[in-house]
């Protein structure tokens, strides 16, 4: 019996042929990390007309988790955008700094940004030119200046995202996982980045989430229903807090946005605060409760972490060893083994051919054969090379030939489900197989508390 598995001896670890991107770190619900802050980093420039025409440096404060990346993992990021009616405000606002520190302590890299304001007489760049007309239609005077500054703020927030992606290696950031959080004008900016740009042919990455504190969607101008309807299915999850007596940004704007999220099946949470006004002074998120014993602030942090954890699914660990199968195809199963030190993943493909014995199947030949796969895993994904082993005889000494015949990837959505994809050019075969674990494993769940 042991001779059947002799082909495993001599398999090399295929590190050089597999993508070596760093494993993505999962943020923690609990504050695990010390936080270091770097202040007044220039992340770009924006054109202004006041006090003199030219470029104005755009600044951010960077909040980083100490020790979150010691094993090569990368952190999710969040852009925090202050309020102030596009006429004032600052990245150093105390409440925003508290939120930034809380997220960084849980494994995020957070940046709190300044952006151009009405007093700067900002000139939006060409990449957001398609927003200017719809944002300012029918407006004049102070309203026109404010909406022009709003477009410039969107422009600058995009620049901050560019900066995060350009500095992803330097700060151990996962460049594809960036969320947005803003209050008032900052929330308006975040909402437009996540839900509006694509409707005006402006390229932007898919963001991980939006935290909207008393904001709104305002484009096109003077049409709040059309503005809310920019939000579409499969766009980022949304978290909204808004006071029902807000005198600055109409509470109805959040109702429209949340109703639209509901109709489009976009995950969301909504906290309408009865009788509350505007801003952190009007909605005291650090004291008001989202649920008994849980403040709005605590729920905001928890939701953000859980949303990102859900998007990142699980990380592969030794608890995933054992038998997996495709419930829709009787007889097709897989046995997984995990070697956590070298992060090697091994698969034995229990059956593959479509006909018993091989003569009538898609793979010709009647001799004994089996398939295995081996390679490295990172995060929730394993990238493997598939091998075909041929010949040999049960319980007898006979030579076995093992050759690579294709590739396989496995991505786990939780501890009990995964998607297996294979390409076998040797046999002109390819496909995807949804697989499930034969029996649940407590070790996997212990390593992935949210991976049920």
C-alpha cells in the first residue's frame, strides 16, 4: 500500500512558479496593536486660484498598526475624510483621530486627509471634469462655489487613494482593500467615490466599504432620487448614522440612500438617531447606543472589521486537512493536506475520469492512474500544479511515472466550503468545482473565528 504514495517523494515546493504576493492580514475586533502616527505627509497637489494661482500641497496624517505585518501580511486601509461644508474643517479633528487610532489598533492603515476648500478657489482636474456640470447645474454664487469645491474634494480623495496604492509596499498595505469613512462633507465625498464615479465614466477601484456619517449623494444637483440611485448592486457595503433633525444635510437623503441599498441588495446598516442634529456635536456616537451596551462608535468599528473579515473570508490552516467532495458529482472527492511551516498545500484527487476503468472516459488508457496537486498557499487561496501518476500495480513493486499536466487553484469561502478550479491542457480539460468538507473541523474554526 505504501508504494502507491512513493510518487510524493521528490516533489519540489513550487515557490518560484507561484505568485509571491504577501498574505493579507485580517483585522481584529479587539485592539491588538500599538499605533504610530506620521503627520502632515504630502500625498499630492491640487490646483487653486487663491491666494495665488498654482498648486497646493495636499496633506494627510498616517496611522499605522505596529507589529501587524511581522509575518509579511498586509493591512487593509481606510481613507478618513473630514467635514466642514467644503468651506472648512481639518484632518486633525479629534473625533476622526479617535476613529483612526481605533481602526489602526485593529490592523488597518488609516489616513486622515485634508483637501481643497472653497477659500482655495479649487480647480478640479480633468479626471473629474464629467462631474462638474451635473454637480453645479442651476447653481450660482456661494452654492456654485461650494459644489465646485465638492468636486475638487472628490478629486483629492482619489489622489489619496492613488498615494495609498503607490505606497502599498512601503507601509504593508493591501492595495485592493481600501475603505472610505467620512463625516458630513467627508461622507458626501466618500459616497461619491464609492457609488457615483462609475456612472460618470470615471475609473475608480472597488472600495471595501463606506461609513457615511450624516452625509448624502448630491449628484446630479436638485434631484435627490437620481442622486441616491447612483448606488447599484454589488457596490460597497454601507454603514449610515444620521440624526432625524439634521438642519444641514437632510435626513431624507440618507433614507433615500438606504432604501436604494435595500432594493439593490447592497449590505448595509442604518442608525437613524431620533431628534439628533448634525455632526459629532449633534450625534454623540461615543455615548449613544447602537444596541444595549454597545455605542454607535463601537458598532461602527466592529462593523468595519467584520465587513473586511467577511470579504477576506478565511485563512488556510491545518484544520482544513481531510476529505472534501463535490456534493453534485457522486464519487468525485479530494483529500487535502497542509504543511504550515513551508505553507505547502497537497491535494489527492480521489477520482477524475468520467468512466470507470478509463477506456470510455475523456482520458484514454486503461492502466492505473491518479492525480495529485501540490504548491503554496497564501491567505485563503492555494495555487497548485497538478500531476498525473501512471502505471504501478496494487501491492506490487512496479515503476510509477509522475508528470505535471496542469494547474489548480482552491479558494476557501469558509471552513466548510471552497471553489476548486482546474486547467489540464494535456487533456483539454478545464472547469470549476464547488466543494464542501465531509465533516466539520473545530481546529479550522478556532483559527478562523468568523469562518463558520
